[in-house]
C-alpha cells in the first residue's frame, strides 16, 4: 500500500494499482496508439506521395514521437493523471504527496514511457522488461518513469463492499488513544486490522480468537502505551484505527486554506451542554483479557 494514503487504512479507497491493471491499461493505450499510427501512416503515404524520402522519414519520426510521447503527456495533463487505458481500468497517476500531477510530471513519465518503456523506442522491448521488474521490486509499484517524475499510480475504482467498515472510537478509550504513539502502524498493518474488523460478524469464534490475537500482538508491538487493563481485543484494534483517522483528518485540515470548509468531526455530533443527565462514568478497568477462545470477541459488535 502507498504511504501517502494515511489515516484509518484509507488505502482501501486509494490503494496502489496492481500490476495486471497497469499492464491492461498500457495494452489499451498501446492498441490505440498503434491504430492511430497505422491510420496516420496510410494518410501520410497518400499525402506525401512523390515527396522527398528524407522529408517523409523525418515526418514519420515526428509522428511516432507525437503518438507514443505526446499522447500520454497530453492526456495525463488534461485529465490529471489518466489516459484512456487508465480510465478503463479505474487507475490514476498522482504525485508522491497525493496531489494531482501537472505537465512536468506527465512529460517526464511520457518521455520515459515512450523512449524507454512502452514500447521503448530506443531499445524496443528490452527496457519494457526493466520497467516491469522495477514495478515488482518497488514497494509502491513504481516504474522507471514514476521514479524519475516522483509519481505513483493508485486504484480509484474500488468495490463498495471494501469501503463499508468505518471504525468508531470506543468512548472509554478516547482519552487513552489520544496519547498513543502509532507511528509504527503502517498502512499494510492498518489495512489488515480494518479487513479483520469488517469481517468480524462473519467469522467463527476460533477464527476471531486466532486472528484477533495475532493482530493485537502485531499492533501492540509497534504502539505505546499499552491499552488499559481489561480492554477487549476488538475495542483495542478499533481505537487504534479510529485514532489514526482522527489524526489524519487533523493533518489534512491544517493543510486547508482558512476560507475552506471546516473539517468533519471524527466522533459524530456533540450533545448539547446543560441538557439531560450527565454522561455515565466508567469504573476501574478490569484485569487484562487476552484474546482467545471464549474471550471478548464473542461480544464483538
């Protein structure tokens, strides 16, 4: 997953584009480019009939460059990171910081793609293999053009079923969660936790206990301080995700201009003050309950 997609495993919504999606998008674009080149060649052979061969060759080279470099540069600049193939596959190019790309990034990507990677006009086919290997090795799936331009390709089109879970902070853990050091919880771990919690109602008790214990241990190893004694495993994991989302919302709100809309509240509306009975007090925490068979996951929401 991309590190620019922070918060409560928002990577589910803006996850890295997989290699098959990128290859299919590239094949769609390549098909369109070859079709355009073929039609232009037929038209050019008619228009330039009897012309100087040197002029015809020079024009043909310019047309090749325009098709294989100009097409992606123009499309990605005008559509903020998409070509026809990328639109079809639901993927988009963004900057490393998550912002939309401009002409400079599109030009760098287009030059590397057309001359070295897709199809590789300088070394046809050879450097395309290098580009694929680079995507496989890079943690963000970057090809050579992405490395040079400072861009990454994200998957925009995500099934709605994968976006259904939205962690809400358990009220008794809000104060503790505000003191958490969660810098060690990367997007991959947060995504695993979110997927587990979203599938919790469908899992049997043994799977809940095993997966919950494994994920709780993984999160506890990279966060401090530990949860209050007696905290159920599901509540602990939910609180960590909710706190990540809250901090990310604060960070994004700080980037917004002062005249922009106010940030959305993280934990829902606040009850009016002075009305109704005071909120309930929470008693002393219970002894720590490790996740296991018959543990707190039986009562998980």
